[in-house]
C-alpha cells in the first residue's frame, strides 16, 4: 500500500483524507519513504524538513478527525522551490552567498498554501540565482537529475521541483518562471506546469525579484486537477502587490472550450527544433483539431528579434543589482561572472530600452490575440541533455518571449520520444486567460491522458 500512496494525486489524497480511509501522516510517511529511496539518485531537495512536515501532518490529522479541514489541499505534501521563502527554512537560491539566509516569513503563495493546511516538505534545488542555462548543477548543491533518465537534466531552474513531482516526492511543487523555468522543467519531466499571467499570483516577503515583471510563481503537478486546485489557492490580489490588482478573469475554470482559434507555431526565427519534439508537437496540434478547434500553422506574430536583443540586459542588470555591495568575486558560477561583466557595460538607458521593448512585445501579443484565442508552441526545442551541461541555445527559444508579454503559458505533456523521454507543448493565451488554458489542458488530458506515465526509477 505504501508504494501506491506516493503515486496518488493531491486531489485523490484529499478525498481519501475526507472519507477517513487515509490520514495525512500516513500519506507523508509514504512520500518520505519514497524520497529516502529515490532522492539519492536525483538530488531534488536542497532542504528536506522532516520535522516540520511531520508536525504539520499531525495537525492535519487532528483537523480531519474533528471534521474541520482547512481547504482542498489540507494535509497534502507539497514542495517549494529554493528561491521562494518559507519561514524558518534556509533559502539558499542555489548560491554560496545565501547559504545562511533563513527568512522569517513565508512568501505570499506559500502563506496561502500553509493557511489551507498544506504540508510543506521542504525546498527543492535550483540553478544559482535561478538564472539557469537548462540544468541544475551548482557548487553548493551538486547536480539534480531527471527521473526518466538520471544521466539527463530535468531542466532549469525549477528542475528540483519538477524532478520531485515526477518521481513521486509529493504531487505538487511551487516554482518560479522568469524565462521558462516552470514550463521547460515540466516539459522535460512529463508534467503540467503553469506560468501564470503577471500578477495572477501575488508576491510579497520574498527574495529580490531580478527579472522585473517577467518573473512569476506557479504550480507544477502531474494532473490538471492538481494544478487547478493549487492555483485556486495561491491566486488572487494582495494590496501590497500592485501588479496583482485588477488581473482580468476568468478567475475560475470555465466550461470545456469549443471552436477555439488556435495558431500552431512549430518554430521561431532561426532556432532549431529537434526532430522528436517537432513530430510530437505537430501531432498534438492535430489532436487539438480533432477536439473541434480550428488549428492553423503559422509564424509567431511577435518580433522575436526585439526580445532576443534586449532580454540579456534584464538578467545582467538584475543580477548586478542584487549582488551590489556583496563579496561575490570567485564565489559565484562562471556564467554569472560573465553576466556581471556584461552589466558593467550597460547604461541606465540600455535598461529602459529593454523595458520599452517588453512593452512593445506586450502590444504585439495583444494585437495577435485579436485573431487567435490560443497560441500553441513547443515548450522546449530540445529533448533533455547531460545533467552536468548547459542546454543548447535553441532549447529556450519558445518561452522567454511569453514572460516578456506577461502572458499565461501552460505546458501540457504530449507523446514522448521514441526513447520514452517526455515532450511538451506550451499553450499561450492572452493576459488573464490562465483558466481558459487550464480548461483546454483538461480537455486534452481527458482525450489523451498522460498521468499514468511514470519513470522506472
């Protein structure tokens, strides 16, 4: 029975808790046993909080025994990316510079999960400063690996969280996405992962946000049910976060969509797409058409070159800002030393140029969505590669521009490669259309399910 429990989705766990056939403590014990058995091969966790999770599960046991659960995720074990603050747990950000940082407060979505009774397992491994190049491999925490093939990367920078969910280390994780860091790891690990619209999930009491409005918090899960349940808890405005106020709706899942106008974009600019990825994503477009939607193949109606020109300035300037006054030389990864050198060449005008380029990208997307309801693209242009190596440049081609647009992007698992490696497509909608994308993903999941695919690990 223990082996079955760690495979259960969050919504199924919650139903079992309510009916009394399973307790949160028993579910946690099964998940911790699974972590003990398989995490040495994956290195998914930066900090595992067994004592804190055990105490939280016991409190949930008492609530269910009294018939007073706090919400739909009460007692469910979840993990948190190690750049999202959890009160009392180290938040190292993948860096030696933050190894001693222990925040006193939960970041807003963590606080909302905790208030709903979720059991916080601990913090998952990240790329340093969550500015990864496609892998999670740091001097401080080592290499995180993909459950589907432990020689390969789970993606960056939420690679630890994606590896954890794919391996059964809790059914849900919270990640961040500043340029694809939820969608690509979800893609590489066979999961659903949502980069919400900017402001959909309020943020306060966290680390410095170094990628301006592009960086958001969202869920990764195995099933659409679990992802939707998590989003329903963590979304919503906060008066201390102006970006979170006035995000358009819907704010809950609409009925199954019909007759959507879908633009399928198989390639952007000159960037390569590996053959198995191209084949699976094209098949997914055909399956969407079979569900009754109008699918047209075409080019991305947004200036990708404008984004590519200015995107590096955002990351370099943000890193320079957060490291200002710190003794960082020789204590950060080589690629971040290079970013710091680039930052020294930037002017304030360069940064404002980048911000204005983002505004133009947002306007171009807005015009595009007058003609289309959803844009579908690969989530990553490459299959997973060596976990100790950076990804090929084209692996990231489809995601960062969605961040610049402030738009929701949702990875959906599609047919795996001939070798069995996960592949995903990205559903992109207009600003605020997060729940429309979830409804479309649920429709696709019902017709072409993926949740029973598990790695052999």
